[in-house]
C-alpha cells in the first residue's frame, strides 16, 4: 500500500470522526438546551404559590359541597406535587444520563416525554388554581352581596319602624315579609359562616330577590295608600255632596243610576284597600287607575249638567224667538211663492224646499212645546235641552 493511500485513509477517518463529533456535539447541545428549558419550566411550577392558595382556602373551614370541591383540588395538588414531580425529576435525570453517555437519540425521545409530562402538569396546576380561585371568589362574592342586601333590608326595617303610618293597612303584611326575609338571611349567614358558600349562595339569591321585591313594593305603597285613604274619599265626598246639592237645585240627570255609580266607586276603593292590606300593589295600582277614571267620569257628568244649565238659561229666550221668527217668515214665504206660482213656473223647486223647511220648523215647534213644560217642571236634564237647542240652531241657521 502506497503512502498516498495510507494518507487518504487516515484523512477519511479523521473526516468521519470530525463529522461524528460535530453531529454528536450538535445533538448533545440541542438536548441540553431543551433540558435547560425543561428545568426552567419545572422551577416555575415549583415557584407557583399553590401551597399558599390551598392553605388560604383551607382556612375558610369549608363544609358541604364547597368542602368536597376543595378536597378534590387539594388531592389533585398533593398527587401532582409528589408523584408527578417525582416522575418528572426521574425523567430529567434519565435525559441527563443519556445525554452524558452519548445516547443522543434516546435522550431526545426522553426529553420529548419529559416535556409532555411538564405540559400536563402545567395544565393541571392551572386548573387547580382556577378551582381554588372560584371557591375564594364565591366566598367573597357572597360576603359583598349579602352586605348590599342586608343594607337594603335594614333600610326597609327602618322605614317601616319610623314611617309605619305611610303604609296603612299593608303594615302588618310588610312586617310579616320582613320577618321572613330575616329568617332567610339567618339561614344564609349560618351556611356562609360555617363554610358552605356554594349552597349559601342559593339561599342568598332567594333572600336577595325577596328583599328587592319588597323594596319595590314599599316604594309604591305610600302613593297608592294616599289615593285610597285621602284623595279618592275626598273626591267621592265632594261628588256626593255636589250631587245632593244639584238635586236640591232641581237638576235632573239622564243617568238614572248616578247615585249607584257613586256607591260602586266607593266599594271599589274599599276593595282596593283590602287588597293593599295583602300588599298586592300591582292589583291596587291597576284598580286605582280605573277608579281615578271613574271619578273623573262622575265629575264630568255633574260639570256637564252645570254647564248645560248655563247654556239653556242663556239660549232659552233666543231659541223661542228664533223658532217663532222662522215660523212666521217661512209661512209668509210660502204665501208669496204660492202667489208667484199662479202666474209663473218656478224651475228650481223653490216651493218644495220651503215646504220641507216648514216641516222641520213644525217638528222643532212640536219638540219645543214638549220640552218647555218638562223644563219648567224640572223633569228633563239640561244636557238634553242643550242638545235640542244646538240641533235647532243648525236647522234654523
């Protein structure tokens, strides 16, 4: 073998060794870099304040459903911080050993497996911390919400104590509802202080709903009670006295049951007062609107007759003169047209129109003759006479 061949072989061997060394160095370094990142992720997991968070929730002395949930998260953390971390440490040690002994492919596979373990651990830790956070926030949320609701509850008690007369017959029912809410809050506080914020929240929601519903009810009661106790009775008294005075002044009402209408509205007020005693505000509000409309209607009837009387007294002599004047003029016109038709032919049926108007005047005269004695004897409503006068003006104008 020549020297050149020997030199070529040596060079080839050196090249192969150099390549192998380079590949090995690269793979070892790559595995080492991944191992460094893995160690950093492991340390970050160790540095998370999970133990402190577990202890913080543990100090809440949870029971019931909340305690069961806490135990699940605590057990998961215990398993994770012992067996899972131990498995990870073992896997990292194996990677280091394989890498140092130049078994780079096995080291690469071991690093991938370790990375998967860390990813799973990170996901589990995130889930555990979120669960612990929800338990803490549930407790804090309950505390804040109950304070707000209790503040409203205390205000309602104060309002009932200091201004009880504003609620009229509803006072007893409101006291009863206040007591029921107090029982619900007591039940909530018992559950919450004994460490069951999840179950306590259901009780709190019920107490809150009842508190805020009662708040709305109590806001509305003074106004409707004012209507039932003062406004409506005063108006009905005024209407009844006014009605009696109008009857004494010989007024006639076309509504034959006007007195019954007053009594019917009075009974409606009494029924609404009974509903208010049961704190049925929604029913009372609707009824009060109807009552107000009916009272307005009663006022309108009396005002209508009063105004009608003024109109009738003012227009009575005018209408009488107007009818008589129209009657005389139309009769004279009939005579003149009759004379004219004896000599001339009329093209526009003037005679027919005048005779038609005469018929209307005769009917007005007849009706007026019937109404006058009724009016003098107070047997007809002024509003009916007013309507007749207005019809007469339309015909005669």
